[in-house]
């Protein structure tokens, strides 16, 4: 089992920045990729960014050039730096991890609210 605790959400005006953090504990040696997803009211959850254990990243088209994902393997922590925030970025942001092996086991954090006002 992997436990995930997110922090760093909040309210910001459009154009502002926030940094989300997610600390993993438990069976951390099983973690391969880490990532962030978000869910806005009335919408499906969508993947925002993902980073593998080797540091390979990918992003949703809607956040490319504005968001940066990184991880500190020594601290078992993944970060999401969000710049140039837009009102449409408003959502609950969830951290997730994928284990090694097939099929991978996915764990989710409890979510943190990000609100961007115009």
C-alpha cells in the first residue's frame, strides 16, 4: 500500500502561480511513475502531468508550457509547479502513483482544491 498526502492548493488570481506537493509513504519501493490529475465540477477526471522513475515527463496539451512536474526520489515526493494559471485550471488536483509490473497498481491522494479567479 502507498499513502499519498497532497499540499499546496489554494486560491489565486489568473496569471498567478501555485506549487503542489505530494508525499508518498508506505510501499514506496513499488512506485514507478507519479503524476497529477484534476477534476473540475461536472467534468471527468483528466491526467495533467506524469513523470516516470527515470524522469521522463508528459503533459496534457492544456498545460504544456505552463506546468512543470518534478520529483525528489530521496523524499518520495512529486511536485507540480503551476504558472500562468487560468480560471479553467480550477479543479480538485489529485496525486497518483503507478506501481511497477503489469497491470500497474494505482494509488490516489485525497485531493487538493485549486481555485483560479479572473
